[in-house]
C-alpha cells in the first residue's frame, strides 16, 4: 500500500514537472503550439443532413460578459445564412469555424445597431476567405441605405487590402456588399431550403421582420426583435424550433429601481421604453404552452444574464421545452426525424 502511494506521488511529481516545462520553456511552448494549431486547422467534419442552428450572439445592447449581440446562423449541407450580425458575433462565427467562403447571405431583421454592427467585419472575413462575388445582404425596405453606407465606409479598407494582397486574391468587386431588398412578407427559395419573411412587431421600429427556415420537413423561426403576435403564433405552431428575443421583467424592473435611486434618469427612462417592444419571458412561455412548437430557445436576452442567479430568474416561467441560449450553442435538427440535438 505504502509502495503504491509513493509511486502515485512520484507519478504526480513527474506530470507536474512535464506540465511546468511544457508551459514555461520555449521548446515546450513550440511543441504545444504546433500540436494545437494543427488540430485547430483540420477541416471540419461535413454537416449531417438537416438544419443546423448556431448561436453567434445571444445578447442585447446591455453589456453582458461572454455574449455577443444578436446573431443566429442557419446551415444545411448546401446553404449557410446568418440572421443579424450584432457586435462581437463574427468572432463567434470564427470560433465555431463556420465557412465564411460559402456564406449565401446575411438576413437583417431590422436596422437597430445591435443587429448590424458586425456587417463590415463579416464582409471582410468572407472576402478574405475567398467568397465568390459580393456578399448578399437581405432585408426589408431600407436595406439599400444600410448596405451602401457600410460599403462607403469600407472604401479605404478595400483599397488597402487589394493593394497589399493583390487583386487576384482580393478582387475589389467582391468586397462590395450587395443589398437585396424584399417585402415584409416574402418567400425566398434556395434549392430545398425555403426562407419565409413575415412582419414582426417591434413598434415604433419599422420595418422589422422575422424569418422562418424550412428544409426537408424541419423548421426554425428566428424572430429578431418583436413582441408575441398572432402571426408569430401561427408561424411557430408547427415549427420544430423557435429562437426568440426575450426580456426578463423581474430583472429589468430591479435594474430600473437601482438606476433610479442612483439618480441615473436617462438609463431609467430607457429601461422603461424597451419593455414595450421585446417579448417578455412570460409571453414566450405562454406562446410555447399554447402552440405545438417543439422547442423554444431564448436569445437577444434583455439583459444578458451575468451569473447563475440571473439565469435562474430568466427561467422562472420556463416549460420543459424552453432553453436559455448562450453564445456558440448548436441546435441540430436532423432531416427525417423529430429530434433536436443541443450541443453546449
Ligand atoms: Zn431592435
Ligand atoms: Zn435588438
């Protein structure tokens, strides 16, 4: 027995020495770095047949550690779209190793800054990754002005990068985004993938839309910013997955009380104003209970929870099929089944 414990201590000491040398000597560091970079740059496994939904941003404008602003990516083996691209979300797309070179388009639900801020970043990443032709940016009326504005702001950037890397690698024409306007109610067909746009109620913000994706019998609805409407109810009634914005009234109320007593009247007013144009968790729970939606996932969290306490308050009214998202979460909806596989 004594011999075994001595051996265990020796083994532990040996592992600690190796660990120390690996992290604190140039040779050890170079070894670990080459192994790590090689592993991280293996081609990703091909996607299984079905809908794949990736949370590239789960937060609203209120600061939240570890959470980017609104962004949801939807992929099939043939197609790749992003709904909204808020600040910090392109970092999550890169960490998730999503294929920027085959991004079919960015869909903008509306033009609040927390949904569009990373548009120039995703455009440059797609361009540098070898995206064929301009990146398409879909959205309701007004999309042209938004995209043209970013294209203008990136004029110098395009010039620098083409001069530095050469026009063969970075053809200037492919670095200019192409706006694609669609009406509030629209059906966009891409092979077996259908994207349906429908009106959201984010009043007084207009236009605002939500998007539904249908592929081989599987479906996901992504709301952007809205309150619960009859149209949303009918669009999610037979959907597998609803990804919806959500506001926690108990947390926003507590914040309002705190900032009011601290004399911050500006923020206090904003905390009141935002309550009428986002779906409250209680309304999302009622929608989930009263429809046949498979799973409801909350994102664009107002405010993004900072700890377990806030997460638990968000979940107070949850039903069994409701999920609080965090950044870099995956939902897999395999074709030909009813399953939804969630990877944290
Ligand atoms: Zn908004
Ligand atoms: Zn928003």
